[in-house]
C-alpha cells in the first residue's frame, strides 16, 4: 500500500491523494508510514476483521476460513487460495497466516502491535 501510494503521487505530481479502501485496504492505512500523504479516506466495508464481530451465518464461514482453511491450505499448498472460493485474492503464506491470526483475536490487528507489527500510525 505505501508503494502504491508513492507510485500514484509520482505519476500525478500530487502531494496528497484521496484513498478509497475496501476491507483491509481501508483497515490497514494506519500501518502506512506515508499516511500523511492521504488527505481523505473513504472506507468501504472496513469493519474489524475479528470473527467474533461477524453475524451468523457468515461467522461460520469466517471461523472455518481462518481456523481451518488458511492453516491447512498454507501447509499443503504453500499459499492460501482465496480467489476461487470468493474470499478475496490469493494470499502468500505468511500474509495469510498473519491475517488469519488477526481475525481470530479480539482486537484484530491491534493485538499484534509491538509484536508482529512493529510500527503503527493509527493515533496519527
């Protein structure tokens, strides 16, 4: 995301951009060291990814996906094929495992601050 923003600013000669982020594309803006280059954020379907906050019946699918599907797919296939089941893009193994961990934990990615996530800019 930081690289995409830098590319956009260079390509347009702009100093700031309006970001439209869907799901994680909006949730993770606070991890971007260049967040100050975003003048506005339009967040679409960007609630917490924690499975405990999801309503049934989607909650059952999310629990299966994060507790069973991702760990098994990463172990057997070396990545998490999500696109073919309609749950976003295919994910590299470590990205998939980190995301699944966040989704299983109250506090979502905030639970990883100071551990797997060394720096965040949410307060900024």
